[in-house]
C-alpha cells in the first residue's frame, strides 16, 4: 500500500518523500505541476488540494496520507481519503496558527490520525536574512534580541515519517519546535560561523523591516504574519520542545541547520 504525501515539492514534503523512498516504502508525491521532478523512486500524482475532483487517482491504493494546511477548506479531501480506504492521516498544521477546522475534521474522520504543529521553520531565515547575507551586507533587523526556537525541516520530516509509518502516534498532536531558544542576534552569529565570516546587524524599526521583507518578495500579509510573531515574542518567547519522545533523539540545533544551509547564505557565483 502506498503513502501519499501532499506538498512533495516543498521544504518538508520533499524530505518526507525522499526518506520514505529510501526506506523502501511505496510513496507517491502530490504536486499541481505535471513537470515537477520528484526524487528517485517517488511516484508522481498531479492534483490540486483546493479541488478534490482532481485527486481521485492520487488516492488510489493509498493506505496513509500526509496533508498540510493553507489551501482553503480541505473537508472534501478528508472525505475522499475515507472513501478511498485510507487508514492513516497525518496533518502538517501549525503551532501558531493551526487550521482548527481541518484538524477537527481529521480527528472525527474515523481514521488513525496525527496532527503535527510545527512552530517557526528555520528555513524561513533564508528568505528573511539571505538576501543581505549573500550580498555581504549587514542584516537589517528590527528584533535582534527576541528569542525564537526555529526548527530544522529535517526534524519535522522525521516526525512525519514516524507518524506515517510507525506506531504510537494515533490520536496525538505533536508540537514541533527547535531544541534551544536563541535570539535573532545569536542565530545570525551562527549563520556567520557557518559561512565563515561575521555578519553584522543594523537595527531598524518595525516598518523598515516590513518594507525590506516586501522588497525581498514576501507578500504583505506574510510579512505581517511573521512580524506579528516577533512582536509577540518580545514578551512571550516560545519555549523549546524536545523531540526525543517522538523520534528517539533530540532535534537538530540551529548551528547544524546553518551548516546544512551555508550555500544558501553564500555569495552567488556567476562564473
Ligand atoms: N514556514 C513556517 O514557519 C511554517 C510554520 C508552521 C507551519 N507551516 C506550514 O507548513 C506547511 C508546509 O510548508 P513547507 O515550507 O514544507 O511548504 P513549501 O516549501 O512552502 O511548499 C508548498 C507546497 O505546497 C504545494 N501546494 C501549494 N498549493 C497547493 C495546492 N492547491 N494543491 C496541492 N499542493 C499545493 C506546492 O506544490 P506544487 O507547487 O508542486 O503544487 C509545494 O509543494 C505549510 O502548510 C505551512 O503553512 C509553515
């Protein structure tokens, strides 16, 4: 029986399909893009989560499915999963803004279910700080001293694989955060260590930081969404979470994440 993974071209889903394929689990990745290239051994299904009518073939012969949030009302997708004979459903939701409607639908589906609620993805830092760091400029930062608990996308994928293929996750809601609280200043220092040069910080106001994010391609509502968290964390920083009980080892550190992603912060070579 096959595992269907939605978001297979994304940060987390891309790792999940690769892990499952290398473990020999039959896996199918969902994408809207017929030309998408998925990792070796991953079957491709083309479909759109916002239109359940496009998903019948994707669900054919599927025993477990990973969905994620943000794509409108996915109630019909859950109903399709039940009709298709899926036994297990795992939802990549969110710690800060969970999709409670979809979570409720999944809890009441009668399937074995697991909800994953990740907090801030460390990989967001590539889009937020990457442009300045790649250009060798100081990072313009409005909240250098707030502490976050960014989580490595590989750890989120590890939790997903455990929930999709392992025992003991049915009926559980896993909050997934990084293992340590680090200020933005500390995170930027660790990225500097990973790329082998000091990254300076230029303190700016909230509105300037917002304008920078929009210039760097963030839609306005996404920039506001992220900055709202930073404002909240001035007084109420999110506590770290140990993943030991879920995946049998601590989550990866931010220093590790920065080393894994050093090329994304290094100057672009045009040679
Ligand atoms: N970034 C954070 O800090 C954070 C925190 C908590 C939760 N989350 C949640 O985590 C989830 C996954 O994030 P990610 O970073 O792994 O994803 P991502 O890299 O942003 O990738 C988005 C994925 O969504 C797929 N997609 C978009 N619209 C779709 C649709 N209508 N039907 C089917 N597929 C669609 C895209 O596939 P194609 O383009 O190939 O179709 C792509 O694989 C998201 O729901 C996000 O809200 C993120």
